[in-house]
C-alpha cells in the first residue's frame, strides 16, 4: 500500500506538472483587427496645469490722466481726480467731519500702487483719526471732490474751502495751479 501512495503521489505530481505545462487548444489572447484611418485610436491628452490668474493687486491704484487745461494729473479709482488740501502739512490730514464728506479721502485696504507714469516711490499712506488708511503722494494726503461725478472732471481745482485751497496734483507731486 505504501507503494501505491508513492505512485499515486507521483502520479498526482505528474498530473499537476502536466497541467501547468499544458497548452490550451485555440488562441489564448484575442488580437485586434488592423487599424484603419477611421479607427486609429487617438492619444488621450495629458492634462496640463493651467496657470493661475495673477492675484489681484491689493490697494488703491493711482495713475495719470490728461484733464483739460491742467495737463497730466493724478487720478484714483475709476479715473476720478485727486486733490491736495493745502491746509495739510506733512502726512497728517486736517480734513474730517463735514470737510471729509465734501472732500472724501482716498483710502486703501492695502499698499497703494502706481500705474501709468505715477512714481511708486512717492506713494505712501497715513492713518486717519477714524483709523482708516489714507493714500498719500509726495508726503501729502489725497482726496476726491464730491462734485466730481465722472472721470476726467476737476471741478474742485482752485476752490478755497475749509480754511485752505484745494489743487490737483501732477506726477512730480506738485499742486497744479490753474
């Protein structure tokens, strides 16, 4: 009996070896028909990274605009003319209350930036009494005028109000007197 087990064990081993080495009748893998121009597979495009849009520039932009008879003058948001108040000495604004309602300060939430011929080195900021940050140019606070309702208007040029004169400003940071 012992001999039968050996033969049987050997036979089983031979069967396993034969099964592992045997071939299957017929094709093992399918083949594709020859490619034609209409059925040629196209390469799948590899996704590419799309560059992110540049981050928005923080702060108020100050640029130049030609305004009739005054030449190139500083403008702020939406091309609105900006002014110096000659009562301001240095970086401190003296315009508040009713004055600031008529001559709104040019404020910013970040560092102001120069465009189109304005000197970045002349731009700065000062903190107003109410805590807001006001844009300065060549060391002087900047303001809009409430009566300027559209870009290119400079109706505040030369007005004496709230104790001093208001003038538009050129790129050199000098008040332009009409």
